[in-house]
C-alpha cells in the first residue's frame, strides 16, 4: 500500500534535529510557503463550492462545517468569523467537530474514529444545506461517514483533502484537492496541510461573500458593527463609498439601524429606509448597482415609498 503523502517523510527531514535552529526555521518557512500555493490548483472547485454556499444562504439553508483534529480547528475558525465579518445569521451556521470543540488545552485524538453521534448531529440536514468537510488524509472516518449521510440526504458536499483519490473527495460534489508536500515533521498536518486548508476555507467563505454582494471594492459592506472598531470601520466605508462626511455617515448608519448597505444608499441620496431596502431587494442585495441607481436618480418608481 502506498503511504499517503501527508504521512511520508520529507526529503529534508533526515538529520533535522542535528541542524542549527536557524536552518530548521528556514525549512519550516519554506515548507509552509509551498503548502500555501496548493489551493491554486483547485480554483474551479473552490469557486463552484463558494457559489453553492451562497445559494445555501440565499435559500435559507445551513452551512455545516465538519472535521476532526487540527482540520476541525481550521474549519471552526472560518465558521466562527462568518457572523462578524459578513453578518451571516448564526441560525445558518453549524460547527461539527469530532469530540466537540475543545474547552481546555487538550484535544483528544481518538474521536476522529467516532461516528456514532453523526446520525443524530446531522438529522436535520436537508437538500438546501451544504456540508463543508475537511480531512488531511481524506479518509478520516468521521468526515467520510458524514459525507455519506449528506449524500443520502441530498445536501451539497464540499470536500477538502490533502491526498488524492481518497474517499472524501470521491463522495464530494465539489472536491478540493490540496496537494501539499510531505510535512517536515512527518504526519504533523497542523503545519503545511493545515495552512493550505485555512487558505482554501478562507477563499470559500470570502468568495461566497462576493457572490452574496457582501464585499465591494475590497471592503466588508455587510459587517456586523458590534464594537467601537467595527463601528468606526462602518463609518469609514460609508464615507469611502459615498464621499460624505463622517458626521453624515454616522447619521445615515443611525437611520439605517446599523445596516451598512442601507446607510450607504441613504447617504448617497435614497429618500427613505424603505426605498433603500427596496432597491437592495431589486438588485439581489448587491450594493453597487443600487448605488448607481441612486446616483443616476433612477428611483422615481420608488419615490413615494414610505
């Protein structure tokens, strides 16, 4: 049987412990850099998966992030940021980690083989949902069993793995192979494999946000402004998009109840909050075409909206 790439010995590993730390550090940085390029070979699958995720959110479905071990930490980190960064409702996000998210400093290793709770944990999975599941080996029992359940329930499956031809990738509707080199520390997939996984997950969620209209000109226009830093950022974004003063932006944000897109439309000249909301509804929640309509005064049909 061929040893999976993620378990193979790195060509520079022999004598690693006898080298100066500066040499080891250089090798570590180089191996991470090579791993970071792995998602480039899977751009079509990543984009297709992101579109499915966006459709799940639009249709009221749920994104299920599922993995074990260090892959689970990568998946959870991405999922936990979706609310604050893009205002994805918490009701549309689930995190499933083998053994549960750790509450202390130890993470049990035997749980990746434990599949007994999956039928219960994924009982409400529906065809509107998307399962994003991650496994460096591509054969982790927890992730493979979850993919089989998702397939039976008609949910979309995005599978991320670092070894080709594995069960997880075969079961996935959108298989994302991250062909990272062997780890400098053999089998320590929190390193290169984990780096590539984090990049791929960040790409999926960010591209989903682009598809949903939550990013414009590199700015998070659907952020949840729930602290001073983000309130200041929201104000700055409205100023940048509409060229109004900070005071005018603050007034628009207050009138819009903190909704940045609506605030930008009000600052640009929309007459009422209802009119701003109607414009966004017509443009499928994309701010750019809505702003163009306001700037070009193409809102006559909405002018009497109260």
